[in-house]
C-alpha cells in the first residue's frame, strides 16, 4: 500500500509538473477558405512552426491550435494552394479568417510546397479515403460523367456492386452497410438509372471522405463505412456559371456571393435528355414513354458574425421510367439540412443540425388510377448536436448526441387494408477524446451509446418456425427497444521521418436493414427496422495500417489489414414470398458473417505523370442456419482479388490524358447443376449457395481532355460571355476501350445446335462506350 | 448539313451496336452432385401412400429422369407400426395403410436405397372441407391484355372454404376431363375467421362448356406448405425468381423431394353447354 500510494502520488505529480512547468501556450483559431471563392477548405493542415502541434481543419474549415508562446508562426497549407503563415507574437489570435490563394498552374514547386504530408498526418488518413471532385474529373468514367462514387470504387477495400453500378461494398460488408451523407443528410439510394450514375453531381461538391475503419464516435447507424460528402458553399467572391454538355446529360451550376460577401449561394442542376428524342419516334408507345433523371442541389450560407454561421442545404433528385402507362418505376431522394455553427468560446465549437430526408419509390403496372402499384419509402427527421472542445494541447474532446425519427411506409394498391406506417426513434450519445500522448502519436478513444425504439406501427408475433401468430400488436403498447455501447479506439503515429502506423478497433451497430431479393440490388429494395423479430446488425472490426513514402515524397506506399465480424445479418429464406406477405419478417432468416483482407496502395504523387495501383486480397463469408444447413458460403461481396490501375498524364498545358484498368475475381453465384422430377414438375437443382463464380471482370477506360486556347489564356485574362464559354475544355473518353463483355447476368437456354443441351448465356451491359463532353466556366 | 447528320447518325448507330451483347460461356462448376429424389404423398383422409423415386440428372446435358423401383419403402404410423409400400412394375410406389390418423399425429416414411437410409417425418393437419364450387361466366380482365376472342362463353370456377378459427394451409389442384393441370400451383394460408375464396388457376385459367372439372383441395402440414411455397418460388410463374436454392430438405440424409402429408377434400363441376 505505501508503494501504491507513492506510485499514485508520483503520477499525479508528474502530470502537475507537465502542466505547470511547461511553456505558456497560446491559441490560434479561425477558419480557412479559398481566397477567390470563399469556399471553406476542409482538411487543411495547420501546424505550429518548429513544434509538434498540428491539426486538420474540421468539416466547416475551422481550426483551433494551441502552440507554445515562443512559436514564431502557424503554417496553413492545402494541396493546390499557396501556403500561408500566420505570425504570432506570444499572444493568442482567434477568430482568424485565413484565405489561401490557389495555384492557377500546378507547378512542381507548388505541389512540393503544398504536399508536406508528414507521416503523422498520413497516419490519420489510414483507414480512410479522401477524394475531391476535381480529382474525380481526371478519371475516365461511364458516359463521361465525373462521379465521386465511381472514383472511390477505384480505391482499395471498395468494390462496385455491379458493372457501372453506384452501390459499393466496403471490406466485405453489404451495400446497405454504408452510411452515405450529403451535408449530414442520409441518402438511402445513391443511384440514378439503375446505378449507372450516382446522385452526386460533382459540380456541387466540395469533398468526399470515406471511413473504412476507425469510424469516429460521432458517426453511427451503419456497420461498414461512412461516406461523408460535403457540398460546396458557393463562391463568395463573385458570380460564376459553370456546366457541362454531354451525350447523355448536361449540367449547370451558378454560384454567387450574398450580402456583400458575408454569405454565398449555390444552385446546381443536372438532367438527362435521352427521352426527349423518344417524342420523335413513330411508335406511340415510345412517344408516351418517360425515361430520365434529374438532380437539383442548392445551398445558402450566411456568416452572421465571427462566431455564428448558418447553412441551408437542399437536394432533390428523381428517376422516372414510365413505359406507355404499362410499367412504371419511379424513385427519388430529397434532403434538407439546416446547420448552425457557433463558437461557444475560443475553445468550444458547436454545430447544431436539423435534418430531413426522404426516399420514396413507386413501381407498378397499368394506368395510375386502376393499375397495381407499390409505394414505399423511408423518411427521416433528425436533430443533432456536436461539440468540439479544444480542451488542452494534448486533448481534443468531442461529444454530442442525435435523435432521428425514421418512418417506414409500404403500401400496395390492391390491399384492401393498406399496411400502416411504422416509425422508430434512433438516439445516440457519444464522447470521444483525441489524446496526443507522445510526440507524433495520438490515440482517439470514443464511446457511442445507441438505441432504437419502435414507436408506431404493427408489431408481429412469430413462432419458432417464423410463422405469424395472431393479430399484430401496436408498437406504442408493445414497447420494443434495443441498443448498446459501441467502443471506438484508434492509435496512430509516426515512426522515423517517413513511416506512419495506425491501429483501430471498433464496434458499429445498425438498426436498419435493406432487404433485397437480388445480389445486384434495385431501387425497390425495402428498408426494414429492427423489431422483436429482427435484431440489429453488430459489426466488430480490427484493422492495422502502415504507410511510407520516398524521401522526395514522389512515391507513397500503404498497406492495411483488417478483420471484420458481423452478427445478425439478414437474408431472404429460400422460397421467400417477397411480394405480398403480411410482413417481410416472416420471410427473413438471420446469420453471421466474417471478412478479412489486406489492401495495398502504391501512388505516384507528383509530376506530369501521376496515378496509383491498388490491390486488395480479401475474403468474405456468411453462415446461416437456415441456408445450406448452416454451412459457410461466400458472400456476394467475396471478390478475392481486386486491382485498380489509374494513370494521369499532363501532356502539355492544354492536353491531359488518363487511363484506368480494373480487374476483380468473378462474383460468387448459385448456379443450377441438375434437374429433377418432383411429382409433375421439372425442377432445377442448385448447388450450395454461391459455390459458382461469374467470369473474371476487367475493363480499360481511356480519356483525353483538351483545353481550348482561350481557356489556357484566360487564366491571365478577363474574358466573359461567349469568349469565356468558348474557353472551356473538351473531354473525349472511352469506357471499356477493348470491349470486354463483362457478365452482368447469365441466362440458361437450350443450345441452338442441340436443343437437348442447355448452355449458359452471358449478357453484358456494355461494350465500348465512347463519349464526348464539353465543360465551361465563367 | 445532311452529310454531317449522316455521319453523326452513323456514329450513334455504331456506338449503339457496340453496346451490350450475349455470348455463350463455360461455367466453372463442380461435378454435378447427383441426388436421389423422393416424391411421396400421404393422404391421411384415405390412408393412401403414393410416390416415385428417381435421381437428379445433369442440368446442361440432361437425360430423362428414370423412375426406380428397387428401393425399399416403409410407412411409419404414429404408433410405430411399419407398413411396406410396394412398387408397381417400372413406375410408382402405391399402398394403403390401415388405421386411424388423427390431427397432429406424426407419420414417417423410410426409404432404403443403394444401402443408404433416408427418413422423413411430418404432422397430419386438420381437414379444411370444401363448402361449395361455383361456376361463373367470364366477364373480362379488369386490366392488362384482353383475352383472345373465342366463339361462345367461357367460365371461371371459384372454390369456397368455410371460416376457421386458425389458419390452414391449402393446396388446390384440378383436373379437366380427367387430366391433371400442372401449369399453375395454387397454395395459400387461409385467414382465421374468414371464408376463403379461390379462383381456380388464379383467374388466368378459363374453362370451356361441357368440361368436367374435378377439384382436389389438400389441407397441408406446415412443413409441406413451406416446401411447396419454396418450390413455387423456384419455378416461378415467369421462370425462377428470387434467390436461387433448393427447397428445404427434411430427409435424414441429403436428398431432394418431399414427404407430402395432407388431407384431401374433393368436389366436381360440370360446365354448362
């Protein structure tokens, strides 16, 4: 006991000494913006010169850095911008507005100066992927679109669900296990036109960050990842118009300052127009067919004073396929986010958000007044508070909470008694401490407590066989709720001058399941809340990563390993009635999953020739007692080898070229292996689940961008109007340049040569898809 | 101008032609796992067992499944009594079992084939009798494609079942002029407390004057209903749908098919001229 008392006294003494005898510290805080547009710069690096103190700006461009009082200055840098240095003379400087000047031409010097990329900053990036829309613009994509989701699919650990699709798997998880946020509003279906386009118009976006592991405690509700997409604020310096004209769609974006630069607004729209040509068809059915999608993004922000800022973000998007009043498929997302940033004090940053989102679809046959239709969707109302307390140079504490009301609707037109809506409350509190416990090392320890309560709608009682018993009860009376704690821990830091390490362990809980009867997914999949019959999905992930770069910073290399365990996944049982059961809960079975893998990324960071190679070696399995007698089978996301090669070449100031080649192991599939006669029916016999594989997938995309002479010259001039429009850039791209016929689905048909034989016929969606687009800005 | 448009139209057509196509591919498959298929029905109302034994055949180069009669088949009564079920020459197994079979009793079937034993058990359901069979003249579809025009009237047939306190599993078959109609599988769970009305063929089947229609209404055990539901999903009205897989296997070793247990109610309708 005396020894223990001595030890404790010593520890407290050391702490007191560390705090008391250290140098006096001062605070430097403010926001970082683009000097020409006023756009906030998220993730800008801020560090004290000659110190170990540094941080990244938060999602609103805010920073708060504590440095020793003798620190000569604070450096602010961001790739593509000239570095700025804030002088400090022993006194705190708060409420700063740091404007960084963008480089008009990315010279070698500019990139070297901007990169910095100290290993401790690279350690923070392990387990995450950050992409800016201008980077996505360099990568050739389907129909010439520049899509952040398609670009993210080229990174390790992320796989597209299908050819050209916008859904994605992250580290063996399902497509519904990714929380996709647009200015904090959840987007439940990120796909247009069955996934060939995502709903994210790159012209309206600022940044996109994907957390594959080390998910901060402020995020929750999905088991595998968080894709946090932020819209641009709008140009606070001058009114600009930009857009693009393509073969499939066109887009237009207008940004303008408000209130003498105290605010700004942005409105951005995009629409396809293939259906306009159908009106010229001689076929009346085609004349009466609608086939289009559109997106509309709008945002307004206003700086009330140095401590208060308001943002309002809106999104409305829709897809419509209506074939001559015979078949209809229509879906859309709408979101609205109102946010208030408030500096409670120089050390406490507060964000309050009120969020609304709505995803709905309609599918059916026949005229709208007499046909058969299904209308379903999910609507959220959310309030969240996030505090960031820069408590100490070594401690940044984040805490807060959120409350979400989810409302689920599913109405079939022929039902005499339409199913009532269900509603549930998802609530969470979190606390997280970012602790710099050693020079160049920090730990982020967090705890999230999350809960889901079913508050309205039917509650079903099922027997042991999963069959309905009696009449449904009412959620308000039954009082169903579930929840738990989600610990989050990561440790990251630098070793030597060039090496970075990161380890993380976390639990994520998911209270909504997306039930789908097909592996590819479609807009008519249903979101199902947890209940007395459906448990929440719980995923535990352990990950470790290492990255390094060459001494000159030209090349970087990273490797990450992970293991993920998932409990209470859902699948439809074999022979499920997916269309008209009283409740889908009778058609579902639960099981577990396991995924593990290693991801490599080699990147050339600078020069006229840049790009990366990513390789993921991974496995993902599922086990369900009710499927194949509980034997383990490969998950739909089990693609053993996944490779992406991306190359970008700045040929000259006017010409740039790009190419990407992707390869992955064929998707698991369940193939028929035999026929048998049961009574009078000839029935296909299937293998065990997912024992077969589609053929391997690979594809080459090429692109060339040509800037007009006017455009190149315009950087030094001030052309407007038609001359400015002419000063845009042409992009010529070719998706699937060597015409690989990648299998989208397989039909089994009698052979033409011998009808007694059955053959597998592969259907590919795309062969060679060339496209041309013209982008302009003035 | 015209020349430029032709070039543009040609480019669009070429682009369209380059998109999407089909090709025959070779799949990497494990050897087909040939399994025995046991297709047996027990009608608890009459004590009758009927069934066939065959084997699954290769999917890609199929041969006709051959019926087997070399296996030994035994019926296991609720009290454990065993009754051998004998095969008819080169075809099916057929037998009658003496005894009283009460609702909830468990009966079993044992098959010994090529030295391997397969056993399945199932529970006897309570019979849902047929209340009435009604014939109605067809008046046309409410939506969708119009029927082919034929001379003379056509008819629909509706089968009615009484309301019961608990849900029952129904499986309805019908014969037209003695021929079993196999293109439609009709199964459903009745709603407690409500009369059940079933249009034969789900209103997609019309009947002609003077046809003789026999209705076989099976009340199924829960296991058998689940099996037929899975089977109907696999077969699908427009081809297989949903996630592919084999129906639940309730045999003690790996096998296909099912030991179908139910009670049968029958009725008949003779259509007018």
